[in-house]
């Protein structure tokens, strides 16, 4: 006959291993290297957050951050960009504060024009001396007017 302590110990171990596991929190592996962030982003821009709103019912558990674009390096976010992100930091959502300026590295969300960012991306709040804008100026082509390009072709 199995002793009572051995039986209770086995029952406890069985209960712990059979219990459903809680969902893990967001865990980033480190800062995304600059070159990788540039190559994988659909849009890169800086701007000030206007507001943050729920994206439900189309995208439950997500929010839209509307951002007044001051400058862009990749893609064309327009004057007001809408960026999707998870509403919780536990699911890697990026926390946008209205009135604060950010540098946004946004990836494609689907086959359409929707873009998203997350806390494991290179998206960050701007600060004095932020090296990313200068680095972006060096690696992205200057966007000239079509007329200037045509004029050079016909000289």
C-alpha cells in the first residue's frame, strides 16, 4: 500500500503539471538593430501623438494611435498617421502618450495600408541627441520633386 505522504506528493506534482499555464508576458530579445529596423519597416516617421483610441470591433484588444507626422523617411504616412498596436504591454503593445513626440518604425499589418508597431520594435520617444534621425537621413534617399528629376534627365 502507498503511504499517504507519497500519494499526496504524487497528487500535488500531477496537479501542478496538469494545470493550465498562464499566458506569458511580452518578452523582447533586445534592441532591434538599426539596419534591420529600416529594412523591415513599411513606414518610418516622427510625429506627435494626437490621441489613442480603441480599434474594436475590427481589431479587439488593439488600439489606434493617431500621430501628426512632422517628418518621414520611408513610406508615406500622410499628414496624420494611424498606427495599430496591442492595448496591453503584456501582449507587446507600445504605450503612446498624447502630446509626446515619437520616432515610429511601423511594419505592415496586413496586405492593405494598415501599419502596426510594438514594444519590441525600434519605435521610441524622441529625445535630445537621438541618433536615429541623423542615421535615417544618411541611409534614405532625399525625396526630390519629380520636376527636378526630369530636368536632370533632359540636360
